[in-house]
C-alpha cells in the first residue's frame, strides 16, 4: 500500500530537505537580475578601490594558475 503522505518527485531541482528549488531568490529577484546586480556591485567596488580590486584579481589568478597548471 503506498504511503499517502509521501509526495511524488517531479523532474527538476530539489533542495537537500526535499523541497523543490524555485528560480526566485529570497527577496523575489530572479537569477539574471541577481547576477546583474552583483556584477554592478563588483564594478562599483572596482571603480572605488582599483588597487585593492586589482590585488584580489591578481591573487585569485595566481592561485588558480598555480593549482590548475596545464603541465
């Protein structure tokens, strides 16, 4: 006899607790608008703090280049 409280999973993405993932984020924004606002914030920070931003980018590039060597 099937369990009446068990729900059938439909195709799609699910969170670890079993609830379906929504394309909307917590504040109701969609993923493309979240990415656009994040990139705008990064660009604003890069304009305000160019040396700090360049140092972070160099550091991330150095670590990635070191860990992902092609040879």
